[in-house]
């Protein structure tokens, strides 16, 4: 069995993540679980989030594995009606790190990075809170849950501690990064683009404290598809924005960063693009460099060129893309990471070994070692858990 390092999984937050961690004055308005029409739902401020298991819509992650009828999952309301209604309906591995470690190791995964669920993949939900003091307390509570409970809940090396920031306050984010690094954080969760969230663009100097804090602490910047809430919907009414975002989202966000001042001002900062795939990269880099030159950017902006930024600073993730691996030399064998996406629909669990074996069939032993786990261990400065270390 291959030894895998998954750089994109998702934690389904237990009901007490915020209620047990925020100051008492926020308890009633921080996210907490209530009963509504026979379902368990999240409530916060004056809002209701209609599912406890955002993104979990597969019978593989239901207790008993009950089969679900097919239905497009393009809206949150559809997920709520069709998905999992109560924590007791969920496979415990969705929210319990001890059980998650067992599932991951059964599929050869010995290190895992988990993105948030209720806060959205980059923490953007807290940016929507009216009370930003409450929002900041919720960010800190989620980070403490990851650092103090989720990651220590598995065997040593199984869970890589990734934390989030206060999107509305770069200075507070830099301070939170420093606090979390002191507690062992090894990665930073961010949004792929700030503009759709009503925030300054990533080219704006206001974000420099965030980039500096990550660079100084050697924290890779992890950006998940869909984390910015951007809707790619060229054909309204056909329920396709989610597949479209999964197809093109990382193309847009990565080229945006490649051409921005950020990697030129902060040359040691690393970027990891989760669930964006890898097959598009050779064409995107070729096109970006050509546009850079034809429109004169190389004359009035400092080097490196977009493709040089990618090769120096960026890393991309695949779930199952055997065709894309034919272009691994153009992408860079040292740029490719793998992901399981547990427990979302895109995951190859519980057939991870067969899927990865088919994808890796064209690779030599050195390439397999790098892509399956070696590259990620280097990016995150992490040693994976030992096989068989999960509790049984």
C-alpha cells in the first residue's frame, strides 16, 4: 500500500466547538446546534445554517451506509433536504479524530490537513458576522479546537495543524498566526480571492502583515476551491456552478497570485491550491508567460515571470488524474501533492489504494515517493504517522 499525505480533507465540527470555547458573553450567539423540524442545524447570531454536515452527501459517510437517491447538490438547501440530518446519522469519523485516523490509515493515509466546514473553507463565514468581536472569538475557538483537540486526537503525525485568520483584520490575523505558531501550527488557511467577499484585492498592501507573518513562520498558505464564494455560472438555471467552480477556480486564483506583487515582495511564501487539479497547469503557465511578455509586463514589473513564480512557490493537488500525470515533467514532479477530500463527494475513499495505484502506474519509485507524500512532508515540514499507529 502506498503511504499518502492528504493535503485536503475536511473536519465536520462537533456541536461544542464554539459553545465550549468562546467567552461566556458570546455563548448564545456563537455557533451552536439546535433542533429544527426534526433536524439538527447550526444557529449563530440571528442566522440558521440548515445542515450540520456541510459537504457530506454520500452514503459512504452515513451510519449504516444507507443509500441516498441521486440529486444535484448545487445549493445549500438541497444539501439540507437531501443530506444528513443529525450527528447520530453521521459516521463518527467525520467529526471524531480517533475514528478519522482509523479510516485514513485503512486507506494508506498517514498525514492529513483538514479544512473547516461551518466556517467555510477559508473562514469566510465569520467575515459575514455583524459582531466582529464575536467573529474573532469564533476564529480563535476553531483554531484552539484544531490545535488542542483535533490534531492531538490522532497518533503523532496523523493530523497537520492548520489555522485560520480574521479576514476583516490583517493585523489581528498576523497576531493570531503568531499565537497559533507558538502552539504548533504548521499551515494557514486562507481564501482564494478576497474580492468576492467585499474585501480589498490580494494586490493591496493592507494584506502585507498576513503574508509577512506566514513567511516569517514558514507557514504554507492553503487555499481551497470555492473558499472565496466566487460563482462561476455562465449558464444560469442549469445547476452547474459547483462543477464549474471545481473546474476553473484554481486557474483563476493561482494566475492572479502569480501576476501580483505578493510573491515578489514575499519570495519565500508558499501557496497550496486544494482540490483544483493539476492537468490545466502547463497550458496556464504557457499562456500566462505569453501574456506577460506581449503586454509589456516584463518591462515594468520585477521578475520572476508567472511560470517562475509557480515553480518557486506554488503547489497543486490531485485526487485522481492519471492523464494529467503524463505532463508531470512540465508541471514539476516536485509541485504535485495528493488529497483524499474525506468526507466529501469527490473523495476516492474507501478505494484510495486502487485509485492511486492506477494513477501511479506510469511513475517510477522516486516520483511515487515525492507525489504520494515526500513533497508534502517538505512543504509542511512534517513527518507522517507510523503505519498501524491508529487505535483499533
